[in-house]
C-alpha cells in the first residue's frame, strides 16, 4: 500500500508457500497487484478468491473497492454483481452501502446509487441528509415503480426520527 508492490509481492509469495490457501494472504496478493497497477492480475486473483469464498464479506468488499477504483462502467457492473448477493446481510453496513453506491454510479444506475448513498448517510448518523437525498430521488423521472415504493418506504421510516431530532435540536455531531 505504501508504494513498494514488487517487494511486497516477494514477501507475499513467501507467505503463500508457508500458508497455502490463507484467505488474508490471498487478499493481500490481489490488492498488491492493484497497487502495482496490474489490473488483469488483480481481477484474476479476486475472481479466484470470490470462487473460493463466494459469501465472504471481506473478499466481496475488497474486490468491490478495487473494481470501483478502476472507475469504468464494466468494473462498476462487476462490483454491483459482487456485492448484490451479500446485500441482505450487509445492508446495515455503511462501508457496504458506500461501495454499492459507487458501483451503481459507475454502472450508470444513478437512482440505485442515490439510494445507497442515502442509506450510507443514514447509517453514519446523518438521518436528515439521508432524508434530503431520498426526497431528491423522488423528483427523478427515471425511477421505476419499485424504486419509488422502496424510496417512499425509507422516507416514511426515517421522517419520524428526523422530526424528533429537529424538535430536540439534536445535531448529527451530537450523536
């Protein structure tokens, strides 16, 4: 991570020999390939890890972060596909929501990105910001009936909390 990927690769390969199949060494190798700007090798290593550990949150989040850093629509779509299967058990994780939002943004799914970014704001204690983002999403012309229903349900859930905080003059930094 600090800019010496060639040296890290050698050290990590030694660890692979000493601890074959170790998940954390595998993650470090995949990330190191990304640091070395070897996108193809990094993606190959992450795909292997995903095949071996399909429901592992650390593997999925790390892979999604690397894909998001690539910044292409293709990488965003793949990051969405990596994160979607673990959404039901990780939806309350702000880092997960942030990464899913970025992946959706790259993939061109801006309404879904907005939902994820609003949820990340809410999970980080910024309920009023989340409510504002969700209300702005409702004004978009490109949201589907299902997205509209999901957004309206989330607004209904957050509004009482925001109203309570406003009544009590509670600021996010006070939480």
